[in-house]
């Protein structure tokens, strides 16, 4: 290999004459350096990129779930927050105060539009349910919910909304299946409260992070095809209940009246029996007392009994005229009506004499 000794000699001389650059020379070079338009745009783009990927804002009604290389790190509250640039940390915003709504059971118009545009029509049959008395009912309802635990909502369940719909449907079918068609139609609030409690229990078991706010039942009815038959059955049931109520009303009127009349007759008979017994006892006591007095003074007692009997009997006979059997002529001026008082006076005097004799 041939060596170029002249060239090597020149290079060696240049290395010996080399002097390191001074600080002033470097500053002067930077001062004299002129940026081109491309460099300026690139720097601005880099600054915007870093500012937008490291600074983020969380709304008042939401929180930010921060992930670093896909792993959960923290939850950022509302306000202006910072993080590592994109590719290192990512933020997922979750609304925790917003009330979401899921409707179950479409109207006929919405179902027809879904079928027309080739959309999923399975939701139109969600509201068809079998009741406890083996009737088919149309039960549309609405579930309102919010996110209670953002971590569980994002990472514990693959599709929280789909799971919510499935659990809501199964819960509502369970509650409706335990009731009759009349209860499903008339007791919607009670069914909604019970389904809300059961749905919340199932969501908590699944760690969905969803909190149910309310379950609202819409107008419940039977399918249109069986509506006429259902109305006829209801009319027959109402007529039956009407007749039963009328029979009970007549029963309640007749039976208490009969019981009252029976009680009245019984009480009347008891009173009459008691009265007769008391009178008999009184008569017996009076007879015994009279017998005792009669044994003491037979003549006086006999005369007193006679006078008492005549005292009770004679006033009931009206005007009385007593004549002597030997009297043949009656004076025309004799006031016969005035003799009644004299007769009573005579009886009273005789009674007084009897009492004095007893004394």
C-alpha cells in the first residue's frame, strides 16, 4: 500500500496548530446564528404538544382517571391538573354527577322505524313479560343512574351499560313474575321500588360502580291483540265483584237486623220472666204477711180485707145508691149524688176504727 507522505505531513502540522474555541467565540456564534422559518414552526409545535399533553382540565361534574402505561394511578378532581406527556400517562374523564338514562320498551312507532332502517329490534320485545297469573303484560320502564365509583366503572366491567340493561331486564321480569296482571297495572310504584332495590344489589355484586337513582314505570297494559279479550274478562270480573258486594250488603243488612230482633225478643222474654217471678214472690210475701196478721186477729183482719176490697171496687162502679130494704118511699129532694161522699166517709171511719182496734 503506498503512503502519501506529503498529505500526512500537512495533517500533522494542522493538529499541532489547533487551538480550542473560547467561550466568547461560542456566544458570538449563537448571536450571529439566524433561525429559519421551519425551525420556529417546529419549536412552536413541540411547545403546543407538550402543553396540551401535560395540562388538562377536569369539569365540575366529572373526575379524571389517570393511567400510566395503562395502569391505574390516581383520580384527579375538578380543576386544572398536570400529568406526564401523552404516551406515558392518559386521562379518562368520567361524569359522576350526570344522571344517565336507559329506556326499556319502545313505542310501536319507534319499533317500526328501527325495523325500517335495519337497526336492532330486540329492545322492542323487552317490555313483554309474563305475570304470575300467566298473563302477558307490556311493561315499559326507565332506569336513571349515575357513576358512583369511576374505578369500578372503567376497569371492573367490560361494558357497564350493556350489563345494566341485562340486569335491569332480569330484575324487572323477576318482580313482575311474582304478581298478577291487575297488580302489575295498578301497583306500578311498588314494583318500581322493589326492582330498584334488587337491581342495586345485583350491580353492587358485579362491581359495576353504578348507583341507581330511580326506576320509573310507564303505563302498563296488555298487548293490543289481546286487549279486547282482556277488557271482557275485566268486565266480567267487575260484574262478579259487584254482585258479591251487593250480596254482602244485603247480608250485612239482614243478619244484623235479625240478630237485633232476636236479642230484643230474648231480652223482652227475660224481662217478662223476671217481672213475673218478682210479682209472684211479692204476692207470696204479701200473702204470708197477711196470714201472719190473720192468725193474730182473724176477725179484724177479715174485716180489714173486706174494707180494702170494697175501697178498690166501689170507685170503679161509678155512682152508687144504697137503700134500706125496709125503706119504701124516697124523698124527692134527696140528693142521691151527694150520698157518695157520705158513703166514703163511712168507709174511712170504719177503717180507722179497725186500725184503732189493732192498736
